[in-house]
């Protein structure tokens, strides 16, 4: 084969790979998540998102309107596959596939190496945290896909700006619009702003002096943010079945959007930095295995070969990890999805440099495009790509056991049991972890409309007072059951006589309130 023929064949292969490779990796990532997918209803936030999105309501702060809107659309489009709980779980598997496919696109643009890009996308999908979060309904997986999309657009904008292409501005406007979507999905997006600002300044130092382009980006960003966040007050005013807080009022809207409820969750951001760094290193080892030793060197390679990308992603990683290490609320591991994607891209860039070095050593005539050279390059690329993904692939059976939710029916079993044993016209005073599947059964499946589920959040939004106040207001009217944490239960049992209704599976017992105790020295003391 002549050099011209080999170059022509290589060009056709590159064109084909640019579309096929991301699609194939995305399908594999989806299949992985589908194999471990939660089969239906979930507890905690999972159950909430399985209700809120199909009814187009408002989730807990920050409301997650981008995810709710996408979830509502996905719930409609995926109707043939099963009930809404399963559809929302599938949305996470789909967005994991999108994130893996975008990783392939990103790495190909950074390295020009298709096989390394395939390995990087596969590595992302096989890493424990992304694989786990892709197995149940959660907006953090959409955040990962949006971060991948932002990186693709920003890297594409950089390349077009430096080559003087006329369409470069459109890529930055598209990135601004996508950032708006991401901001409407997850407040962690705010932490990406410093890195983006630095990246724009170093790529186009005079860009801030172009008011027309600046205006287009601002319009795209704030226009998208305004549009998606309008979902909160509009649906609340329309009486959506499940609304958190009062986003149809001025104060209530900002309470939800700014997540004021969690204002005290960021604790000691500058304390015990060594301990936090050690915990982060341990988490990274759990995610990347032996590849963790290569992360610092990989970043140095990126800093030399792609300094602007290193500035962008290095800032993102530092700010996000610093925040997550200091934030004491919820499942914090999900906050590391973006950093995992960033580290994956660093490892891939370093792998691309290794391929170039090996080729330079083995090829006497590096400009020779004959079949022998093409075959040699293919072998080298394949070997390095396999080395990149091999640790995660070898660990995949163990990882699967850890992340597998395919047999998890606790939420469905418990909520079904609770509604079966609850007497007619009962009141269930519950807490968040178990309120959400009960809401799903009522609002989505239409079960037990006679039962009133009063979550701790319901007490705040409807000004119902304390748990004791709710018990007093309802005990004479019908049965009252409690679903409480152990600490709350011990406190309440000092003031109320209860009968334990044991859950046969041991997930969470119901406490049927019999009446007040004769006397109590604790708060809320009452006579029988």
C-alpha cells in the first residue's frame, strides 16, 4: 500500500471513529449500568426524584429544575419500559452512557488517539462511583454528562480560536448555554466558574474587551438559567402534587434556589488539610487502583502539553475536591464525579504522549505512512489503551458486587407493607428517608389516598409544629403511626405510649401511638 493510500484510509478511519467510537463506548457504559440498575423504587433522595420528575414538581434545594424537566420528558419517552421509578433509574444509566461517550470525544480532541479515547471512556464507566451513581435516579449523573459536554465545547472553542476559525465564538456561546443548564441541575456547577474564567482569559486575553461576544455569552447563560428556574414558581403556583418549600413566593424561591437550608453544612474548610488530602488520596486509590500513582505525573504531562486545559481542569478539581472534603451532608462521594472525569482525561493525555514516544523510538522513518507503520502504530495504541483500562476491567467483577442494586427492593417492599398495615384514614409521621417511597405510591401509583404522610419537611412547609403537635392534632381523629430515627423514637417514647408494628424484613418498624403517658419531665409534658 502506498503512503497516499494509507493516509486516505487513515482519514476515512478517523471520520468513522469520530462517530462510532463514542456511540459504542456509550452503549457499553449504559449496558454496565443497566446490569446493576435499581429495579424500581428507592429510598431517600432517589425516591423523591422518582416522584418529582414525573409530576413536574420541585425537588429539595436547589430544586434541580434541569433534571426535573429532563426527567419529566424521559418519563414520557420511556413509558413503554415500565413504571416511572424504573424510567428515572434508566435516565441515570443513559446519562452515564452519554458521559462516557463525551469522554471519548474529549480525549480524541486532546490526543488524536482513538483507541486511547475508547479506553478512557471505558475507564470512566468502570470506575466505582460513576458506575454506582449510574444505577439509580440521581441528578449528579446528569451533572457528570454536562461537565463532559462543557469540556468538549471549551476545548473545541480553544482549538478554533487559536486557528482563527470564524465559528469559534459560537462554541463559547454554546458552552455558556450548557453551563446554564448545568447550573439549573446542580449547584456544584458554581465551583467550575473560576476555572472557566481563567481558561477564557489565557486562551483569548482580549475576549473580555469584545462587548458583543460577552453579551451573547451572558444572554445565553442567564437566559437558560432563568428559563429552567421558572419551572419552580410556575409549577408550584399550578399546584404540582409535590413541591418542596414555597418557591412560588419570593422568599421561598430564594430559600430553595440558594439552598439556605444547608447553609451550615460547609464546616472547617481550612482545617485539617493534611487529613483531607489523605482521605482524598484514599478515595482516589479506591477509584483508580494502581493508576493512582500515575495521576501526579499525568497532570505534569498535561501541564506541559496542554497548559490551558491543565489550568481549566486543575482549578476545577482543586476547588471541587476542597469543597466536597469540607461539606458534611448527604452522599458526598457523588460530588467527586467531575474530578473523576478530569483525572481520567489526564491519564489519557499521558497515555497519548507515551504512544508518541514509543512510536518515535520504533519508527526509523516517522513520516512513512506505509501499512507496516500503520500496523505498528495500531499495536502500540492498542497496547497503551489496554494498559489504561486494564486495572478497572480486572476489578470489574468486584466493583459490580459493590455497586449492584439489581436485587434491591427494600423501598418497594417496605412502602407496600407500610400501606398494607396502616389502618384506614391513618396519619404517618415520617422522616425523609422513608417519606419519599410513600409519596411515590400515593402520587404515582394512586395507592392509599386516605393515608396522610407528614414528613418533617411537611411540618415546616405547612406550619404543623413539632412531631408532638402533629400527634396531638390527629390522635383523636384516627390512627397515628410514627416512622422515626432511633434517637427521636427514644425521646418520643418518654411522652407517648406506642405499639411497635415490626417490619417483617427488618427495614423500618412502624410505631402506632396508643396515647400520652401519664407524666413526663421532658419537653412537651402532658397529662393523659
